[in-house]
C-alpha cells in the first residue's frame, strides 16, 4: 500500500485491548473503525469518551475522534487490516470459550478482500488461530490461503497473513 494512502483498520472489540489499540493506530494516521456489540460502548466512543479505566486513554480517544480518525459502530465495514480483540472468557469447566473470536471471524468474512490482513490479538488457547483460518477459508473459498499461512500460524500465532485471490502474485513475504 502506498505511504500516501491511509490504511483502513477495523478493530473488533473495544475493551481493554481493542480500544487502546484502536486509538493508538488512529493516532498514527490510519482510519480506524472500532466494532463493539454493545451500543452504549459505540455511543460513548463516538462521543470522544471512554468506558474503561486506562491512564491517558480519555484524551487520546477524544483527540482521534475529533480528528475523524476513529469512529465506532456495531456493523463491520471493509478495511485493509482487521484486528480481533474480543473476550475469551472461561466456561464453567474453566476451559476458554473462543465463541466471541469465531463470531468476529464470521463477521469480517463477508467484507474480506484480496490483500487484507487479519490479526488475532485476543488471548486465546493453542489452535484458535487455526480455527479462525479454517472458518474464514470455509466461509470465503474465493480467497486463497497464502503458501506461508501454516508457517504464520506456527511461528506467529496471532498473524493470519494476507488473503489473496486465486492466481494472484504472491507477496514478498510468501516467497521468503
């Protein structure tokens, strides 16, 4: 992507990880859309306010919202980068529940396009990145899985890699 083009970033989940990340990314000049399932969180962020306690986050959010670099919604939109930062609570048997992560993957799947980057930031158990990859591949068979996808899942388990259309030229990363 040319440096002169502002990347569009979609952050799924505006909690203790997602909101600070969205605000910092927006401060860098990217256009950030924060997604949350709670309308009150969306309204609070769009008003330039915060719903969580984090040192200096209130001023940062107020500034990037005022500059038009961060907005919140309950609806996913097309972006260049998708960052999943949703809760992974424990169930009654103390096993992590990745349901929110898979719901986020389902939500972004319809708007994914060739070249998009998906990052799993949610704290999650081993195998979650593979589950997200498999779900997206199932929902979007029109997007090819890059040759390095398995390498990315093994060595950088939060990075799903860039989706490509079948027959597209591989990126430099895919050839390394």
